[in-house]
C-alpha cells in the first residue's frame, strides 16, 4: 500500500513551504467565509435569515477547530495525497452540520481533490471525484430548509468538479511541457550525433584523398627519379627533364595537401603553399623584420645544421617564422633577437623582443602560439612563451635531436 499512501516524489524545502502556504490560505479563507455567512452582510434581511436558519452569532473556538481539521492536513497534501484527501473529506462531512447556524467551507476537500487529480493518475482522480460527490450528495446538509440544502449541495459538487478538472488540466499541461522538453533534448542529441557522424565521414574522405594524392605523387616522383638516375650519364637533357617533372609533381602534391589542411584549419584564409624551408632561411626572416622597422640580432653560430634531423630543422624554422610574424603584427617591437644553437639537450631556438608582449592565438597565416606549442609537442620537446621580466616577450623551443616524430 506504499504507492497508495505515499506519493513517491522528491519534496524540496520550497515544495513544503508552498504546501504550508496553501494550507494557511485555505484556513484563512474558511475563517473569512464563516464570519461572513454568520453575519448580516451576505443576507441582511432578518426574516429571511431566520427562515433559512442563519443566526447572528460569533463563531466560537470549536468551529475554528473543526475548520482547522479540514485544512491543516493540506500541508502534507503532495506527500500523502490519498490519506489527506480521505481525512479532510470525512472530517468535513461529519462536522459540516455539527454547529447551529454555521456551515463549514468545502475548501479543504476541494484542495485535496485538486491534489489527487494533479499528482495521481486519471483512474485515481475519477475514484476521488466519485467519493467526494457521493459524500456531499448523501450526507446531511447543515441547512434547515430544502432549498438552501439543495443550493449548498450543488455549490459543493460544482466546486469539487471544477477542482478535479483544474488538477487534471494542470497535470496534462505539465506532461505536455515535459514531453516537449524531452523531444527538444532528443532532437538536439540527434543533431549532435548526426554532426559527429558527418565529421567522421568527412575525416575518412579527407584521409582517403590525402592517401591517394600522396601515393600517386610519390609513385610518380619515384619513377621520374629512377629515370633521371639512369639517364644522367647517357642523356643529361632527358635526366634534367625527368627531375623537373618530379619537382613539379611534388610541388603540385604539396599544394593540394596544404590546401586541404588550410581548409581544415578554422579561421585560416588560405593554406601555406610555399616549398618546405629550413633554418637556412633565417636570414630571410631577419630581412623581413628589418623591412618592418625592427632591429634584428641573429645568432646561429652555435647551430650545427648537419647534426640536426631535417624535420627538426623545418620545425624550428616554422616556429621562428611564427614568432617573427607575431612581432611585426602584434608586438610593436623596435628590436628583436633570434638565437639558434645545438647542445646536449638538443636544438634550441629563442626569440625575444622589446614590444608590448602581445601574443596572438593566430597570426592569420600560421597558427600562432598554440601552433608552435603543438609542433614542439609532437617532436617530444618543450615550449614556453611569455613576457620577460624587463619587458617584451620571449619564445623558447627545445627539441631533442633523437625525436622520431615529424612536425605536422
């Protein structure tokens, strides 16, 4: 009988406070109705009041105690809907005619019936309505005259029916809102799953295209290189032509792959399509900074390019280029220092400037600080970027020479 006696729903302190407020409102409403019906305000004609059996007396304490018995249990109406409903209904039916000249208000059973219709199922609401209506129709009415008794019964039945309909309507509305929210969440989840599925399909398609481009281009380059190797002594012109074809094929493949990477990079207006460059072009970066009005000091005397793997050398140049671009576009520096050297811990690059220390997430061409850190991380190195103590900004990248991964 637990499901019948106890409503298994969570009750927060706010819910209990609302139920207590409803109970107090019902009790005060009943007190006001008692005072009005017992006075001459509603029916001022004395003879009509005497005919109807209504007397001008002030309700005593017992009347208010009886009213409290039909309203105070409403504080637990949502936690124990059926026990509260049965108690207030039986109490109301038993006490409504116990006081001469007074008629208890039906507000307690009305609120309890509303709770049954709102919290429980349709079947239980119908049973509660049948019990309440039957009790009101067949119980003794508090009025002495048949006409007033009929009116009182009709009024009480109408109020009970309205309460049941209101509770059922609110339950239906609440279920509709919950279903609408559930469908909205389900639709959002479906959209996310569909988007994830399409992204995965696009990744697979791009992977296939990159594989096809790489396999085709490398095969063509390998064939042309083998032909050039065979013809270099016998027919230098043909060998030169084969080498040119291999170079063109490799360049076209590089442009296609970098074009796809540029599309995948969010916010990049265009992909980089220049041939891969290494630290031998640091002088070009220095010239670029000087043309922008930055005084550059380049120190690469301690760097042994022959001892550094090609992909590490390319990664270092890419980091230097990103740093130079940030200096020109964001730092507002007047001087900068680039230092490149190799040591026991690997190859190290430091770039410092005396600007305001602004570090862009992206420079519009490369991929900013995040791209530098990602590139160094792929090679198992360490990366740091931040303001200097004496002002300006400093970027440092250390990459071990034994790295086995290539920068992407």
